[in-house]
C-alpha cells in the first residue's frame, strides 16, 4: 500500500495540473464555459450522493435546494433589494440557508421510507420553484431576477469570461470531494450506512436515526446551495424554470450512471451526462442540419436518451460505471436469490480456504 | 435495588393495547427469562425498555434512572444492549463491520478493540468469519453475531429476543451455554424465549406473559415445576 501512495499523489498532481491549465491551453471560451457549468453539476451530484448514495434516502426534488441557493444569491446580491453581500460570503450563507431547508424538508419525512419519501420530496421539488414563480413582487415571477452582482477577487471583478468561474468551481469541487470523502468515513458516515442497510437494527445499535437523516438532508442541501450561488453568479440570472423536475432527474441520473455512493463514480457520471447534454447532442444536431436533415434536433431527445441510458445501465451495469464496493455487493445479493448467494459464497470461500 | 424495574407499564400499537400493567424487575447479575406464547407481549416489553416504543404509562427505571423520556441511543449509552428479534445483522456488511457498528455509542477506539477481542474470545467462530459478509453466515453464526454485536456496546444489561429461534437443538445448547458464560462474566441478562424449558433451565428467575400481562412470576426452578407452566409451555 505504501509504495502506491506516491503514484496516487503523482496522478492527482498531474490531474490538477491539467485542470489548472485548461483555460490557457484552450482559448475557446465556450469550452471553458461548458466545463464551469458541468462543474456546478458535479457539485450538485456530490451533494445528492450524500442523501441518496450514503444515507439511502431517495430524493426526487433535489433541484429545490439548487433553486434556494441560486435565489439566495439573487436576493442578497443584486439590485432587487439593493443588497450586495459579497459572492464569497454568499457561498457560506447560501449553504446555510439550503441546509436549513434541508432540515425543514427532512423533518416531516423522517418516518417515511422508499417510495413514500420519494413522493414527498417530489412534491417539495415542485413547491419551491412554484413559490419563487408566484412571489412575483419579490422575485419578478417568470422573468426571474437578473443583473446579479459580479463576483470579484482582490477588487478585480470576474467580467464576462467563464475562466474565473471555472477556477472557482474547480476549487469548490476539490473542497466538496474532501468533504464528501471525510463524511463517508466518519462516524456519521457509518451511521448513514447502517441506516441504509437496516434502520431498525441501526437504532438497536444506539444510532440516532433522526439526527443522522437530518444531517444527510442538511449536508446534501448545503452542497447545492453552494452550487446554486456559483451557477447563478455565472449565468447572471435566476428564473423558476431552471429548477424543474427534469433537473432533479438529471442529477439523479448522474448518480445512477456513475455509481451511487462512490464519490469518483458520481463525478464521472455527472461529467458524462453534462457532456452528452451540452456538447454531444447540440453537435449531433448541427451535423444533422448541415447534412440536410433540418428537422432533426437531437437536444429534444435528451430525455429519451437518459431513459435509454438508465435502462441500459440497469441491464448491463446496475451498480454504475464506477460502483462502490458496497453497492455492488448489495445489488448482487439482491439480484440473485439471497439464500443461494449465501450458499455459493460459503462454497466459494470454502474451496479457496482449502 | 433492582438494576431494571418496570412498574405498571402499558404499551399500545396504535389503539391496540399490547401491554397491561406489566411490572417486573431484573437484579444485577441475574438471568431473567420472559416466557409466553406468540403475541403475549414479550418483544413489546423489550422494545419499551430500549425506547423503540414509547410506553403509554407506567415507569421504567434502569440503575435508578427513569428511561421513559430517553431516546433509544441514550438508552444504549446508559448500558442496555439489545439483540433484536430475528437477529437483524447487517447482511451485506462484514462480520467485523457489524461488530464495529455495535460499538457505535462508544467513543474510544482502544476500548472497542479490546471489546472486540473479548467478543471474539467468546465466539471463536466469528473470528474465523471476520471478513465474511454477515448474510452468508449460518443461522447459528448470525445469532452469535447478533449477540456479539449487542455486547460491543458493553452493556450492563443484555436483552436477547429469542436467541434460539430457528436453530438446531445442538446449536441452541451452544448458544445457551455462551449466554451462561456471558452472565458469569458479569453481564445481567434479560431473555425472551418460546423455548421455555431451555430458558428456565438457564435462568435465575422467570416471568410468564399472557396477552400482555404478567400471569406468573417465580424462581426459574419453581416455574419449571409449576403445573400450569408445564401444561401451557413445556408440553408435559
């Protein structure tokens, strides 16, 4: 193990170096812009992974917290109310606000499991954008809030290039990865794992399921609060239609594709889907258009494609592209007859012991 | 003074009354057996003690403290370990991970490591299976794991819900022998059993529960000899 550590550090260093020079090497601002947006979704996926992947609480309304984070920035850092809280402080404030709403949503769902929980979170995901839509005197309704404050660093505003946002998001992702991994291996992380496996048994062990679940909702939401601020500041606009059910499904699909519960998998999954979404489909449409198929617009088929991806994944690689070891074991046990699996396992291990 | 004392405890599942005025006590160092038919309220009694079910009225005191307003995790921390009905081991986790989760309420890693060594001493079979998924263990091994996991919180009182369920007669003997050892090493035991003969042979005292109330209480040997118990629970 010790011999592999320097190799790992070297690889990480190399990856970091590549990511840092991308905006210098690639002068196409559209590419950097794409990466910055994709980065925001990596943050969202990391956050949802805490709720769904670690704690096993199926949340179908996660975009609500993204909306809360984004609107926090729009309200506290624009002409709308004449408030101009700095971007850097808003990252923390929005994380706290989103976490608070995470607890507010979590509290009534504590007794719910599986599909019931999914339905309540689905409702919450619909209520939040609707509320922003209907509070028109504060939020301008469907027009949204524009002209948000530009972030600045050492007195220099970010301007209209995507590059500074790219670096901000990159930094946030790095922090997010460290946070997620530490959480996963913390005492709280073990409590989540136990609850995901068997809540009643977990309570017998002296695990406080209430605090553990609320912490998962709060911490997961905090990630999307941060992502919301970065995304809103970059886009310079928030409006209710950015946070619909499709966004919640998109983020969940990223988890399923990449491998729920595994931090690296979740990142890969979100990058792949962002790439398909913002790059592959528009490009494919362009090619089709130049080839004369003007009626073809592949971006309209994106949900069909997600569906195909999800069905395909479930059939071919149900634990995701980079599954967590634990999840894979769970799925394998669930896919085959558990008793048979148990038997085979003992046989297998018995044979190898001999 | 009794280590655990229930006084006139009532408990409800919705509107169904599962326990009526249950009073019982467990003295330090004893093995107390709770016997009775299905649905008599045995599991409900344990769930009320460990806080998983809020009793409707009555008092539950442990080492002089009132447990009624305590959350289940606080009750585990106060020293009541509970091996649940149906074992409920974490099937997809390894034996080691199961035991580690049993020590969840304990802060000191060194203490937990020592406790783990002690548990593995008591259950040598678990040592052989440390890395194996708990779901792949045999029924008897799973029961050993459930008991070992409950011991990892280092309880003063260990509550066991039907440890003999679904085990072969030889394994039942083994498990009951181990329960005796655990008790001899200083842990008080409250045991639920349908296997009344075995339980009473091991226990110091016993209670017979019938439809949610205590029908009889006595020393284990006298219950074993009692005509009514023999007729109802010992099949003789």
